[in-house]
């Protein structure tokens, strides 16, 4: 399957909000995505097929040298085709260019498939957020990919 990654644009917002409703029990609204369009410290990339259909997206926030993956979603009809992996690789490349020290994200403790994907991309469990998710209530596993080793003073 051919697809390309492009920065999120205003025309993508209705489809992104619809994808959120399919993928998440507490979805972002179209207005939440709109707020990200002009944020100087966020980067949202969409995966589009050759007809312009949104297959998935990844949203990244960064502050100082820290990167936080807010969301990653792939349409269930197009999963297991490398789209999430491509989005994660793109986020990592951006993070390295931006000289970020790490990327971090939360994932449902029951979402073993996503956790395995993140591990393949160098993320490791770094903590647990009790009852982070609702509908249903569930803990989040905090996973972090270290991009720069902290220099220790001599």
C-alpha cells in the first residue's frame, strides 16, 4: 500500500476527528486539532493514501528538549501495514533533528500490540499512571525512548 506523510492541514480536521471517534473512547474534537495547527511547539503528521484518504496520524508536542507523543492512531481497516511504524520513525527523525533528549507516550496497559510496536521503536516502560484512562478505567504504561544520554558531571 502506498501512502505519504504530510503535515496536518485544516482540511484534514474533520477526518481526523472522525478517526479519533473510531479509535479512542475519549476522542479529541475537531477544535482540539484546530488548536494544534498554530501551536509553535507541536507537530502533527498525517498518513494519506494516493486519493487523500487519511489512514492515520501522529501528534507530537515538544518543550525544551522533551518530546511527548500526544496521540497516534491508524484506521482499523489499514492497520498492520507499517503506517504506525512510519509515523513513529518520522517522529523520531524530527526529534533527533530538533535535538530532543527523549520521546515519551502513554499507552493502555491492555494494549499489548501497541506496546510491542513501541518497543520495536526503542521505547521502554518507564512508569505507570494509575487510572489514566476512562471508559473503561485503566492504567497507562508510560513508555520512553531515550535519544540522548545524559552527560554526568565529573
